[in-house]
C-alpha cells in the first residue's frame, strides 16, 4: 500500500524512512529495540510510528483526526498496550503486562506493545520477557525503548530488530531551531551545548528562555573575548611545561 507519512521529527532520516516502509509494505518485525541516549526523539518516533500503524487514512499518516489516531494519542486504543511510562518494570508488572497481552484478542489487524525504559528491567523481568520474545503472541509487534543497552541481556537483544538513534547533525539541529525565536548566535550556542540532542536543548530553553538567552550571550562573550584567548594560551603553556618535565630532551 502506498501511504504518505507526516512525522514532525528532525534528523534520523534513514531510520524514519525504514520504519515508514515497513508499515507500507506490511513487514513489521516481531520486536524492535529503539535505543540511544536520552533527548534524541525516541519516544516521539514511537508515538508517530504507533499512530501510523493504526491510522485509517492513506495520506499524512498519522492524520491525527481519525478515531484510531485520537484513541492512540489518548493511549486508549484497544490494540495498543504500553508499560513503563507510569509504572516501574518490576517482574510482577512485566508478567501482568505480558499475560494481558497474550490473553487479549486483536480487535483490528494487529496488536502493538510498547515497553519504555527497558534498560531498567531486572534479570527476572528479562527472563519473563524473553519467553514472549521467543514465542510472540500472534499478530503482535513489540517495541522496547532504552537509553542504553549496556545492561540488557544479550538473549533479549538478539531477538530484536535494533534501531540506533544517533545525535542530530548540526544542520538538522539548525532546521529544528527554526521553530524557536532565537538569534543566530543563540541558536549556535544551543547547538554547541546540546550535543545534537533536541530533548536536552528543549529542557535548557524551557526552564527559562530569557535566562537561557542571557547565559548564551555570556558564553558567547566569554568564548569570543580575550578571556578565551588567555585560557587557551595558559593551557598551551601548561602542556608545554608538562611535556618538558616528562621529556627533558624535548628542549634539545
Ligand atoms: Zn488517523
């Protein structure tokens, strides 16, 4: 089916295209693992991916207007199951969630289960989950979301289609910052301080935009003024001394 998508998400172009194609081609994997540091847009992508799976319209998916879109947005859509937003991932919660998922009927064509913060799962929870990943309920796709996969058991990881979220490029960040009323230098400072993570930039700006702008201007002044020149000179001097002390032949 040729669907058209409208996801207001910046960066991650290949990843978004891949997800949209899997919906169009009806080739959803059994389990996805969305991972990458906080603030990159993983939850936003899950939201638009989930809504687009269930949307009733062909164009501008998710349309935001059909009944499926409205119910998915309210988290009350019958075929959508979520865990980890307001609950912890205790083994009891995991088991209850998976039991509900396996016992429920599909009211439409497929069920979607999303587990947020999967990196906080303990070994017992991971074992319970593993059984479901090995034998997924029919017509069910599971999305696991993690800031880091360092502590996730390899047995869980190996069952997932991995989708790594990377920091946005400077150009993507610039495009995203077009949505905010900031001067060019302020935008550049946001880019420098947020390391390609819009979520981090948003937190900095939302706290207090005016104060944030003042801090930006202070940093701009500091970096462009003689202070920075002096700091750099001092560091170079120290490095020179360190090298000299460690290697007396350096001066010869
Ligand atoms: Zn819709």
